[in-house]
C-alpha cells in the first residue's frame, strides 16, 4: 500500500469539478422542468382519454422505464441524427433524453396523484359551479401537487445523480471533470474522494431543502 | 443492412450472455451481502448499525457511474488488482447491496414487535426467531420491491460497457463502429433490454398480487 494522498493537483484543477457540478445541477433542473411538463400533460390526458391514447402513453412509460438510460443517451445522440435531419450538441441531446426519461417516471407519479385526490373535493368544486377546467386547475392539480411533492423531490435527486451518464457523450459535467483529472493527473483516489463528497453533499443538501419545502406545503393545509 | 445485422447476431448474443451473467452475479451477491448487513442494521449493536447506515447512505448518495470508476481506477492505485470484469461486478454489487439493505430494513420493520416478543417469550434463540418468525413474514414484503430492483440491476449492467467489457451494450457499440447502422442496432438493443426487464416487472406485479391478501 504505497499510496500517499496528495490533493494539490485536485485543487489546482478544481474549476473542472466546480464547473462540472454547476452543469450537473443545470442539466437536472432543466430536465426535470421539461419532464414535469411532459408528465403533467400526459397524466391529465391519460385520466380523461380513451383506450388508444392510454395504451400509447403506457407504451412510452414502459419503454423508457425498461431500457438502460445509457442506451437512451446513445440512441438520441448517435442514433437519431442518422435517420432524421437534425443536428444538436451533446448537451442539448442529453437534456432531451433526460427530459423524456424523467417525463416517463413523472407520468406515473402524477397519474397516481390525480387518482388520490379525494372525491369530495371534486364534488365540492362541482357544487360551487366550477367548470371541469376550473376544477382541474383550482382543485385537482393543486391537491395533486401537494400529494406528489415527496415523489417529485426524490425524482429530482435521482436525476441529479443520473446526470453523471452525460459524461459518456463528453458533456463536461461533474463525472466528466473527475475523469479528466483522473486521466491527466493520475490522482485517482483523491479525485474520486472529492467528487464523492461533492455528490453526497449536494444531494443531501437538496434533500434537506426539498423536505423543508414539503413541510411548508403540508403545514399550510 | 439486415444482412449485416444478421451477421452480427451471434456476437450480440454473446454480449447478451455477459449482460445476464453480470446481472445474475450482482443480484445473488448483493442479496447475500444485503441481507446480512440489513440484519446488522436492524438488530446489531450501535457501532455496527452506524457503520451500515453510513455505508448505505453513502453508496445510495452517489451516481453508480462514479462508484464504478472509483472501484475500477481506484483499487489498482492502492495496490489491489482486479480484472475489469470483477471490478465492475464489485461496484454494481456494492450499489445493489445498499438497496437490498433498505428493502430488508423496510420488510423487517413492518413486522409487529409483538411477534418477536412472543417468540422470545417461548424461548426461541435469536436465530430461531429470525428463521421461524420474522423472516417468513417479512419475505412477502421484501419480494416485490426486490424483484423490481432486479430490473435496475439489468439496466445498471449496461454501464460495465464503459470499462471495455463486452456486454450487450458494448457489443452493440462495436457492431455500430463497423457497420455504421446506429439506429437499427440501438433499437434492437432497446428491444432486448425491454423484453428482459418487462418480463421481470410483470413477474413482480404478479407476485405483488399474489401477496395482496396481506393487510394491516
């Protein structure tokens, strides 16, 4: 065991890790924002749609959930441009993939959330004369969001970790920064120790912050 | 195009066998390690409980890819030389073990305390209490999430391709490197992964239904 820890080269290249962490967060935030839009839209559509639409949405959800994320990332970045005439950067391609990915998980979350809205609330909305649209916007969606908030924060944190997959198409996020330092300085143990700490600290800080938000929303009602 | 893909099929099948082999090893090894550590977490003395808690929370808090690189590049640096295949299996097993620990904790925690106390009252030893009272009841709660987690192991195994291990994912990329038929091959790969995982999730749903008579 002739290994002595030496963190100097890590600190000298720390901008790679810091910039990587910020990019990881950015990728996760943008992807979950789009994912929430996809999830909401499809969940609302699902609960009011006929059999064909339901089957289509279920197929999307099952496909995404049962295929490795890394394969989806390759498929969108290397595969799609060979059959359709579009060009995009690795970053945009990854955001698109992660959005579709989180969207599939969130459809399920929102759909079960919508079903968990108490019948009495919807009836009360009807009784005071709200239209179906008003009932959706003012009654069902707010209650559903409160119910699904914990699942949403868990999804966000796991997306933050999933951004590490972006390194396979050379998006310079945190894991890519770690590999760069690994290959260029060979301070292997040090860099992964630091990166592990960064992921852990950020992940648990997010978790703590999101739990506070959840508590506030629960306390209000 | 189809000819080229047909030509590559035996190669892809070999890769698929590696994917299944990695997944099987990870699932079995993590089951053994996870159940042992999970028992340590629930019943162990405080230092052991803390150690398992820190292990589980650390592993579950970092991306699996970071863990794979850490094990693969880090172990040789400290003088431990593992073949890349075993380094990958070790990393994936560590990751899965942390999940199994949590499934076990949840399942055992759902058994009313009175059960253990009754078992103690009739003079069963710790091992007998686990084997005859707690585990048979906890098993039904453990099984559905665990089988669901098996699909994660299959999906996670695709990451071993990054260490140059020729699993299904790597085999697909290699065939694309030679034939430039990216889209058909990625779709083929997606269909294969989908078939395996969908079958597994159907099995878990059926098991859940079978045990759905349990109510609290």
